[in-house]
C-alpha cells in the first residue's frame, strides 16, 4: 500500500505541474495567478482526501477484516 500512496502523490505532483500552462491559457492574464493558486489548492485538498481514503482502506483491511476473519 505504500507503493500506492507513493504513486498517488507522484501523480498529483505531475498533475499540478501539467495544469499550470492550461490555467494560464484558459483565463485572462489579470486573473491567471489567482486561478492557478486556486487550482493548486484544490489539487492539494484532493491529494489529502485520497490519502485519507487510502488510510481508511488500509485500516479496514488490516485491522478490521484481518481481526475478525483470521
């Protein structure tokens, strides 16, 4: 599962870097920096949410499922 979390964080980092030119291209130049900050902020929250879901999945599988069925 540690490999999954590592792949998830690398994917989010690549996503942040890849969206920078698109955000600047789509919006106006006056609001490009604030739009870029907002998009990176939302990507960070998405990463946090995915890590929380991964943690709950690990907890459920290793502690709850393993304890009751083995």
